[in-house]
C-alpha cells in the first residue's frame, strides 16, 4: 500500500513538473512584434499583429520586393508562397497599414480610405509618407 501512495505521489509530482516545464518553455519563446522595413533608403518600424499570417510571413524574411503601384493608394506584390489568412473587412484602411489580400498578395497602403474589400492585417507603419505613383523597392528585415 505504501508503494501505491509513493507511486501516486511521484506521478502527481511529475505531472506538476512537466506542466511547469511547458509554461517555462513557452515564456522563453521569443515574440517578434516589430520588424524594420526600408523604402527608398528610409527605415521604418513595422509593428506586427499577433496572428498565424505574421508568423508565416516572418519565416520568409529577410526579403526584398519590387512592389507595384495600384489605385494611387497602395503598393502590392504577389508572394511565391500562400500564407494562412483570416480576412475580414476593416471598413477603413489607414496610411501605413500592411495587409494580406487573399492568401498571397502583400499590400502596403500609403493613403487612408474606406473599403469594401477584406484583408488579413499584418501590421502598421507609423508616419508612412505618400509613396507616389511609381513602383518601389521595399526591404523587409527581420
């Protein structure tokens, strides 16, 4: 009978230790909430969302894209890889928003406007200027 209590006590102790180990290992996982983005030799901070799209996007970095102009308010590039997405309609796009359209179209918005389209938010660049009507080279640095 003593052996049974000893074994049960040991199991409880080990179970408690293993869940503490999982919690501690999760705390050690480095969370990236900001990366650098370089546009026309000017560096900006891209504050990231916490979602599966961002986690997969980070695995692609560092990356340099020649982003195309569209509609006088955005730059876009179709990625070679599809990313997980969870699109919703934000109704309002703000200058500096970085979004995923569909599952492989990366978009940097440089003007604010209302929209009926759905996107998955990747992050936001504060104080992003008007990027003009030309295609641009954009570097995403992890």
